[in-house]
């Protein structure tokens, strides 16, 4: 069985005639943490949104577990979840309802079981006390942790993070990196993290890809990237 | 040219959303709690203002028409005139305009905000259909609320007309004479005509508001633009539908 979780084959995407992703080919290895590093506006989030199916590539193929992504729904045949840069919590629902929404809407388990599952995850992430609060009452770091809890309740095979530390202070950034490393230690989730924070990327990744002008310039482990003399690293 | 294209695209998108909403009615059971919440919310937003509008319309209509009729000694016909005008035209149109202004605008603002802040995208990544989750409960609640609001406005409009007719010395028609004439002139099909209109208005308001909200893109400024667009589009569709439906109801003999 292949150890490749996601394979991109010459994937391109344009918006209003502007090429954002330029014939990218790469592999994301199963159960590892991959960081995609790049400046703002280089197409990192677009790439991530194509993986989850929010955008369709103009050309090329995305293979997930060996099958073309268009045949999948994000949480249908396999479980993939996305943590938005803005957290994207539903502001009209409580934290607990935000976390159980997937189970509620797909009628997974009994109500009591959904709630206890959600509380367990919230407890692991240190935000159980906020279960009955509204998202508007939470800090940026707590909102991000609720978004992670909402993703974890799906029990995902693949977890995608879009700028998980943007707008966060160093303490919350450290908390997020601890969560990612804890999930990495479990060894059953492929995590793909888009970020422009190079220090954060070094602290969590097995492999790092540098994206610039819609193309991947280098891919390698953090040590390889650190030793690289590519001038783009200075500008990130 | 761009404006015409935008209007045609908007109509197409609304019709597509209507079709998707009708297709999702089979999932109504799972949206019951959201439907009930919307029903109460819409009622709370509209019922007090609707009473004020209906009372005022009935009263002004009776005052203006009653004084003219009394000049010809025909003031005893006031009940039928007020009754018919309120139930076939004024109540459904004013209720729809109230619904578009108070409920439609709030639906658009909420959905546009959810689009702009990626909440809709988050639902999609969890394989939760935004049409079933967001549009269906609002569509069905609007479909129930508006006809009920029309019946409510009919009754209060008639009350307003009857009170003015009996209390104004130039008109001086007793309550019993007013309602006696009203019951002779207004038939069940007249009341049904107003309700039929309101059903179509409800479809137009809910679908227009949801469609414009869901398609909002960009930053927070787009939320305000979407609300304005939604209210204007709803008002225009109410007025156009009103004419078309009146012609149709006359043609089929209901009016």
C-alpha cells in the first residue's frame, strides 16, 4: 500500500486570467506533517482549498489515497477536515454546538454520545469550560482551538490548516504547535499546514515546501530548508 | 448592458436556488428545530409592526373613501370597499413589503456575513448542504408566516376601517352596518386571492434574500451592499408579481 496520502499532478489554477497555481506536482506522505511556506498572495490557501474541494483545479489531477479527488466528498469516502484562517465558527451557535455540528447534521451517534465526545475533545484542547459560550466571547487563540476541535470530532485522516497562527500571540502559537505535535505523535493523521511563519513551520514539520509565484521551489526536511541559501527564505 | 446581464444572472441564480430548495424539502424533518426558530423569529419581527400598518391603512382608507361616499349618501357601502381593498391588495402587498424590509434584509445580512467570514465554506467542507441547513428553514418559515400575517392584517385593517367609519361624524356608519356590508361584498375567494398572492411573495422574498446573501463575496462592505440589493430586488419582484398575479386571478375567476 502506498505511503502517499495526497498526490498533485501538474495542478494549475487561475483567477480572472491570473495564474495562481502553476503546474504544481508534489506528494504528501501519510501521517506526516507537511508545511507549505510562502509569502502572502503566493497561492498557499488556494492550493489548500483545492485539496478539500472548495476550488477545482483548471488542469491537472489531485489524487487522494490513489483516487481522483473529484470522486470524493471531503467527509464522504474518507475523512478530511479544514481549519480556516478565520476559524469560520458559526457565530449563532455555542462552542459545543459548533463542535458537534458535523455529528448532529449527519446523525452520527446519540445526542449524549455526541456531547460527551465533543466535551472530551474540548477538554484535551483545554477549552472545556467554554463549551456553552458563544464564539464572539472567545479570544482568537480559543476560537482557533474550537475550530481544531470541530475538525477532530470528524476523526479525520487528513487535516488541513490555513495559517493556524495568524493573528495569534507567541503563547497561543506555541499552544497550536503543541496540538499539532501531539496529533503527529499519534501517527494516524496526515497534517498539511499552510503558513508564512518560518519558525512555526520548523517547530512542527516533517517536510517543508516553499511556494512562490504559484510554484514549489524547494521541498525537504526542516534541516535541508534551514541550510538552503534560497533568497526567498529571507523574504518570508 | 452589464446591468441587464446582472439582472438576468440574478434571476437565474434565484431560480436555481428555488429548485435546490424544493429538492431539499425531503430533508425537512432534520431542519424542524431551525424551522421553528425561524417561525418565531419572523413572527416576533413582524407582528407588532404589521398591526400598526394594518390599523393605519384601514383607518385612512375608511376616512378618505367614507367622506367622499357620504357626499353622495352612499356611506353605507364603506364596509365592502374597505374590506375588499384590504384583503385583495393592501394587506398582501404591505405585509410582503414589511417582510422584505424586516425579515428579508436580516436573512441577507446573516447569510452574507456567513459567506464573507467563510462559515458557508466551513459547512461545505463538513459535507453540510447550505441549502438544507440555512435556506430551507427560512424558506418554509417565510411561506407559513406571510399568509398568516396577511390574514392578521386583513382583520386589523377591517377593524381600523370600522372604528373610523363609526367614530367619524362625517361618515357615521355603525359597526354592525360596516360589517354587514363587508360580509355581503367580501367573499371567501377574495380572501383566498390575497393569501395566494402572499404565498408567491413569500417565495420571492425568501429566495431573493437567501440567494443574494449566499453569493456575497469580499469584505464587510459587501454585507451592506447585499442587504440593499436584496431589499430593492424583493420590492421590485413584489410589485411585478402583484400585477401578474392580479391579472391571473382575474383570468381564472378568483377575483
